[in-house]
C-alpha cells in the first residue's frame, strides 16, 4: 500500500485489502478450528461487505467536511470585525 491515490479517496479494492489483512490477523485462532476453504469463503464475504461500506463512507465524510469548511469560511468573512482598542 505504498501507492497513494491522486484524489485521496480510498478505493474499494484498497479498503477490502486492509479489512482482509486485519480480519485474518484477528481471527487467526479460528483458522485452526474451521476448514481452510470455509474460513476463506466467509472471510471474503465479510471483507466485501465491510470494505465496500468503508470506502463509501470515507468518500462521503470527506466531501461533507469540505462543504462545512467552505460555509464556515464564508460566514466568518461576512461578519463585521469589531475593533478591540482599549482606552488609554
């Protein structure tokens, strides 16, 4: 995962790979109990569900942050600036 996407958004494939690696490490003890093929199939199903949702939510949250920052900047620039001069 050394390559960084130009648009800073996480692709579904990258999200799936991250989730797959973390789930494999976390569920290592179950790998011994279940059959290898069954474990892999269930892990891939879970990875698809989690990875796709994570990729979608990361795109949505980044776009919402940008919109709110623009609105705050516009409100701040339109407000009158008060002089804070102290009487001497």
